[in-house]
């Protein structure tokens, strides 16, 4: 299976997400400068804990947005084999969601564990375009895998 970039390149330009088309329209030097700037952004747990807190708050008007960010974060971590985000940070977020969250957050934690166990279940529309947020459901665990767990580093 190819990378997400490979899959997106196979799509006709009109079918690609608008942000992707805008990114592709940038000159390579601008993309490189943005990538360097993104790498320099703070990536400590505080920011992700804030998103988790928003997603945990059932009265928060930004809850769906925060949940969407967590789905993207989990997919990015797993699909890059934890080069983008450390496994320990994802594990901590999943554990906190299970301990402190409601059914919505438990579903996110479950789905994250399923994707970790079977990365080929990644679907861009579901994880990155908000499908699992708009249509929440627990992903099925393949029969060969008894309850996915997020292993230690």
C-alpha cells in the first residue's frame, strides 16, 4: 500500500480536498518553508491535552472540531509509524479518553486502537475528513485480533 501522498496523487485534481489542491499549487520553495515552520511548532502534550479537554466536554461548542483533530492526530501518528507523533503521547491521550470520557470519547479510543492493530483500515475520508465524527461508530475489530491494545514504547 502506498503513502497517503501516493493515494492523493492518483485522484483527479478536482476530487482532491481543497486544502490539498492549494498545497500542490504552492511553489516547492514555499512548501519547504512551511514544512520547516510546521516542524518548529511546539508539539508538547499540553496542546493535545487542551484538545482532549475540549473533546471531553459535552457542553463545549468546539467539541466536534476537537474530536476531528484527535482523529487526524491518531491517524497521522499511526500512518507515519510514530515518526510524526510519539506513541507514548498517543497512548496517554487514548488512556485519558477511556478514563475520563463518555461514549463518544470511548469510541475514538477504540477506533484508534483498531487502527493501530490494523493500519490498512485507514480511510482518508473517515479519519481526516471527519467521517467518523459526522457518523460516529465503533470500527469492527478483525476476528484474528482479540481486542486491540496500544502497546508500550
